[in-house]
C-alpha cells in the first residue's frame, strides 16, 4: 500500500518529485494579499516540501517541514489609503507612491535584511507576489539561480498582462480600477482606454525605474552587477498563480503560464467556534454580516459614515455581526455585535445568514457567492467598484457608493435583497458554477508549482512576446510604419505642388 501513490503517479505519467526547498517572501503588511495563498503554502509543506515563510504573519500552528522567519511589521499611513479613493487616475499615482515608500521601509527593516544577507539555505524555488509592490525581491531568484512563481491577489490588468505575456487589451477588457462591466458603451470603452494607457505608462516609465533603483541599492551579492534588468526578470517569471475564477469575474483569455486558482479563501465546511455558532443559531430573524475588510478602518472612513451605517443597522430586526477595528463604538444599537475578527467563511456558510454587507474586495466577493449569500456592496477604492458592478450584473448584489449612503438607502437595499428571492437564487447559481471544476484550486496550484520544479523553470511556457518591448507588444511600431507609408505620398504631393507654385512665380 505504501508504493501505491508512486505507482499511480507513474501510471498517469507524472514522475514523483523529491522534497524541494521552497522560499516564500511575503514581508509586506498586506495580509489580505497573502492569507488566501497560505493554504497553498501549507499544503506544500504537508506534501513533504521544506517551506521557509518570510513574513510578519507567522503561522500559529505550522505543519511539519515549515520554517517561519518572522520579520517586523512595517506600518503604512491612513493618508496613503485615503488618496486612493479619489478615482482611477489619482489611484495609480497614490498606489505607486504607496508601493515605493513601503518597499523602501521593508528594505530598512533589520530582521528582513539580516535574513537576505545571512541565510545560507540553497532553495529550489522562489514564491512571491512579484507584480505588486515588492518587485525588487525577484532578484533573489537570480541570486539563488532558481525559478520564480508569483502569486497574484487579483485578476489581470494591462500591466500584469504585459509582465506575464498575456493579451494586453486597451479597450475591450474593463480595467479593474474602473467602474465598468464587460458591457461598455463607446464612451466607456474610450474612458477605459485612457485608464489602461495611464496604467501602462506610469508603470513602464516611472514606477519600474524607481523599483529598479531600490533593487540596485539594497539587494547586492556576488555577481549582482551582471543580473538582468528588473523588468526582464519580472517578465521571466515561470508561472503566475492568480486569485481569479470566471465564475465570479468576467471571462478573459489566459496563456498556459497563468493559472487561475480563485476560491482558495472560500473554506466550505469550516467549523464555527462555539461562541459564534451559538449567536448564529439563536438569531431568530437571521443574521446580517458586515465587514469592510482588513485595510479600511475608522481613520480612513469618511466622516459620519460609521454613524450612518450603525443607525441603519439599528433599524433592522436581524442580528448584525460587524467586523471593525474598534469594539467600543458610541451609540451602538442593541442588535449589533462588533468584533475585531470574525471567522468569515464559517459565518457565510451558516444557514442563518441572510446577507453580507461588504466593501467588495476580491475575497469577499468570492466567498459570498461561494456560500450562496447575496451581497450589498459599498466600494471605496481599487478594484472594489469593479467587483461591485460585477455582482450587480450577475444578479446577486446591489451597489451603494459611499456618497449614496444614507440610513434609508442602506435599509431599503438590505430589505430588498433579503425579501426578493432572485438575489439568493443568483448567488446559489454562482456557487454551483464556482464549485463545478475538474480539480480543486489548491490541487491545481500544487500541481503547477511542482511542474515548474520538475521542468526546471518550465521555460517552454514563456511566450516569445515577453522578449518584445512595450511599444512592440502594443504594435505601435507597426502602426507608425503603416501611418508613414500612408502619409508619405501626401507629403510628396505637397512638396511637388509647392515646387510648381514656386516655379510659376519665378516665370
């Protein structure tokens, strides 16, 4: 019986993989970006690989073969988040400033830099979120001479498509920082085009050069002078694991080097702690669950909004479970229970849940329909309005923008979603689609990570377009050539007419 797994692997043509040393770099205070993928990281250790996890969030109960390297928590300011709420154009400048500042703070964190300098382990694979804020860390794959796999807590944008070699659509695919669905009018496609062009230009000409400078300053080792440019290393990543699935997002074309593993955070069947189970079981009118995510807190919320939300919750007959950073909130209604943490997948899976009021972050907008729960979306920034409009289009949610929030609008929307069966029915339909897949997302992720190790970087997955510059990928060189061919005859005619006119004057 011991040899059976190996026999099965040989039968299906997959060679068993020896235990690999895997380095996971996640030193930034971006818990929502990392925690969904922790299930993959733990499973790698469970399956016998030696995992080193560098993060400010060490595991409370690590599996065997797991090594936590706890680094310091690098704080970020409330103002940096507030600036991102001013629309898609301001968002990109604010986000890039946020990432530049945070990356430099990480490089100044003593424990992290000591690990980079003194760790002598020889690794076989690097795992990191190399496309978001921490691009310079891709240099560790060059230092170790190992392949890199990036995990990405969102679907593709034009910039991420460019880095991974996927199709860069400037007008057809809605940008996740826009408020649009995949059914855009001409003017919306035009606006979407300008947002996408801005994203590409600001990353290519401003952001990446800055991150390159940080990499050159802080990541030095024997031979670093000869390493490729930061952009070339990012475009040479072996694989991208993307927290996306078409059941809770718009279909998009993906090359084999991008693997969708959306739904990792939707832990169906997770047991509720007894305290929360009793609350849920005893809620006679059902439960309304409210969570605005791990980033937004009382310092970033627009003035007066918390009071408006609480007043609306007090009008409901339901028990309200509210996650918030402060538990002692003035004028809290009796039916509202505030905690700094709730076991969200378990709450959403309980049969007594009626609705999820969410900021529409990617995990919430995946976990709710995964459990068949309709949503009221209150988006603030980044991809949240994009996700909210998707929930509306798919029929399992309603969107209220922050400037539309009143006690009446919140109560009316909650009552509408609970009382009209179509919202629940559409959420259940999405749940069925999400779970109807040939392979669980965690098994798919593990297979492809081990695939990269087995095939020593799997360079055959890398598209040739990743050797082209941005203007070549966009076809600007071809467009300019065709334009010049079209314009040259007209220029020739103009010059000819001028010569003739000059000759006539002379005669």
